[in-house]
């Protein structure tokens, strides 16, 4: 009995303009458009292999070596859509094997700790949908496929593209125009870097899906955000990416992270993702930018306390140097030549009234 296989990887993406809120829960349609940067394949990614055969008796999934259920509503929705597209392919060419009727075996592995509070569902659903689309030899574009990944997890639709990606919220009730599109490939702005500061590897308090539901139902500030803030920011952020305007990109990114966490706090009961250490990272980046006399680093936080810091390669020594000095063990630190740390040496230490390593005020 033949077994047919396909493999693919999908990296994590980190939103710089946050998706927060659903207008339709089952189709996973958002209340606002969002933008993200997909990290490179060498960093954080999910590797997924899929196999199908007429001899398989049930759909099966192994996640990081452990058997997992494939019965969640979201996974079922993704498999159903992929099988429907494959059915159409088979109808056009009747000589093809009937994959649409066969069961799937799926093996998925993250190269980062799933519990680290990083967007593992984005890379996971993106890799799952991409691997099956490849196995089924679907002719659809990545944007079309992104509508299926979206049903798995909203943010997953953006990980189908590398580089700078927009998820256009769309306006159709059936979600047919709610899809990911490329803003620019990674090579467009190769000097852009991201450092992830794992402040806490604990599981998040409030899962994104239920947190969003609370926010949509209770926050007045959220109404202001989706109507008056995000639409303009969406246009501006795309422009700053296309123009490679780091200072403006950084400002919009930090403001949007703050706006998102503000609507979380304005929810009832309030949702709090940032902890004291996160707040110290925020203060540190603002102090660093003030000391540099220009915006050289930006922070952003998802539904947890861990920070992602964006900076340009030319400022790596300064940014990572400072984070290392205060935080210790930041990934990528080995690349930094300590002799280059001129700004760090001149850094006004009296502004740092806390010790980030220990997360306590000095
Ligand atoms: C704060 O994509 O995890 O990371 O669609 O319910 O699976 P579901 O939510 P999810 O939410 C991500 C929220 C966010 C912001 C973002 O990635 O845009």
C-alpha cells in the first residue's frame, strides 16, 4: 500500500499591529486588520510532516512526540476545507489518487519550548495547513490557503508568508476576503532584527481566544481602538515598512502594543498580560532611545509578559549589549563585539533605577 508524504516548516510571526477581537468566532473573522513580521526559518519554527494512505484507519497527530487529539473544532474545520479543495482537484483529474477520502497522519515539532508563551499556535496551524496543501498539490495561492489557516488560529494566516505580512480583515460575512497578503519580503529590509526576551515561561493566564471575547463584550476603549486607531495605523505601518523608516515603524509598534494591553486592562474583568519585568523592559527601551537621541529599538508584547525587541543590525551591539548587561543571556549576544558598546559605556546608569535581571527595583 503506497504512503504519500509531504513536509514543510512555518516560522513564528510577531504582530507589530495586533489582532485582538473576533467579529465571527466560528469563521475566525477579526474586528481589525493586523500586521506582523515573520521570523526567519532559522529561528523559531514548526516542522510538520504529513502522510496519507488508503490503509490508514484514522486521522492522527503527534505533537512534539506526543499523540494529540485531532477533534478540536478548529482542526476539523481546517481538514474539512483542505479535503474539499482536494476533492475539486480530483474531480478535474480522475486519474489522481483519492487523498480526499483517505486518513492523515501528521507529525509536528517545534524547535522552541511550546510553553514559552511564544505564538506557537500561529506556526503550528500554518505548518499544518501548508503541509497538507503541499501533499494535496492544491493550486490555490498562499492568500487563499491563508483563509484555511485563519480558521485554525487567526495569527496563523500570517505565518504562511515570510517577511512583512498584513492580515486584511475583509468585510464579507463568509470570510472570503479575510486573508493574509505580503507587504514586503524579508529581503526588502534585511537589517531588521528581533530579540525575544523570555521574561516568564509560564503558561498564559488568559488564553487569547477567551481574552478577546471578554474584550469585545466589555471594553469601551476597544471600540475606540478598532474604529479610530487601527485603520490609520494599518496604512501608516505598511508605509513605514515600504519606506524602511525604522523610527516611525518602531513608534507605531510600541504604541500599538501599549494600545492592545490598554484594551486588555479596560476589559471587565480586566486582563493583565504584562508583569513588572515587562514594564521595566518598556522603560528601558524608552530610556535607551532617549539616550541614543533617536529611536533605535522597539518593544512589543503579545498575550504574555515576554518581550520582542525590534532593532536594526547596525544597532545590535548597543541594543543587545544593554539588554545583556541588564538581563543576561539574550540570544544572539555572542555576535556582539564588546568593544563596540560605545553607547552602552556612555549610558546614563542613573536612569536605570532597577535591576532587570532580578526583576526588582534597586
Ligand atoms: C496578541 O491568533 O492566538 O498574539 O485566533 O483565537 O487562535 P485565535 O488567537 P491568536 O491571537 C493572537 C493575538 C496576539 C496578537 C497577534 O498575533 O496579532
